[in-house]
């Protein structure tokens, strides 16, 4: 299965996705590629694959990305091979991507589960961005402006979680994963196996 999680900056998407991957042993992040520099504490291949523009361009040319987009002047992309590797290992994949990427994936793949994380307010979003200390005041204003536009796309997602309390929001995300895995269409092969004595 493919879970696509999008959110505006400061909504808590990364924290919730990390909690989900830690909780479910058969759910793994698809690690995106990016041209932005790594931040203190980030490890290549864990948070992102950090590459230069030339490498990113070559990957586009070779058709290696399922989706890619430019966000705040830096590029991000999901490699097809990473999804194939997770599927081959019997893992569900979690794509933590922006709204542009979510739209692209939705147009290319059927059957994904789309989750949008919202902050309780724009003020809370601003406070979180300031609190993480990674952006200038100008960058924060830009991110908030883009956040408003991204939030307008929430209605295109299957589920919306308002992250006003981290633990409550995580319980909702857990419930989505569990219920989607139990959907009739996804379970019919297992039912057939039981009936055939497999």
C-alpha cells in the first residue's frame, strides 16, 4: 500500500510520519531526493538523499522520478526504485510529500491513501516555524503564504487530520493505516487463501 501524507510547513507532518514508521514495523518512508543542503542533525539517506542540481537533472532525464517538484527554490523528488524496493520487501510505503507531489502521484497511481495534516491555526503554524529556528522571518512569511494555498487543496485528500494535539493526531493517523489495511478490496486475496486452505 501507498500512504501519501501532505501538509503545509509547520503542521507537524514530519513528526507524525516518523511516529507512524516507528509504530508500524511494515511501514517505511520512501526517502526523497532533494537539492537543498542538509540541516544540522540530518543524515544522507535518512531524512533525504542530498544531491546537487546536476545529479537531480540527470535523474529527471533518465525518468527515475515518480514525481518531482520545486519548493522554496529547492527541488524534491520521489524515486521509483525506492518504492519498488519497499514493495519487493513486502512493506507499505509512506510518501511524505508536498501538495504538488501529491497531485502528481494521484494522477499516475491508483489506490493510494491520501492524508492531509492541518495545523490548528495559521498562528500555530507560524509559532512552530519560529520555534524550530531553521527559517528567516522572510522565509516564514513566504511559507505561511504558500501554506494558505496548500490548505485549499485539503479537500482533494481522503483524510484530514488537524494536529492540535500530537498524540491525538497520531492516534488518528494510526487508525487510518489500520482501517485502510482492512478494507475489503485489499483483503480479498487473504480471504481467498483461507477458503482454499492456504
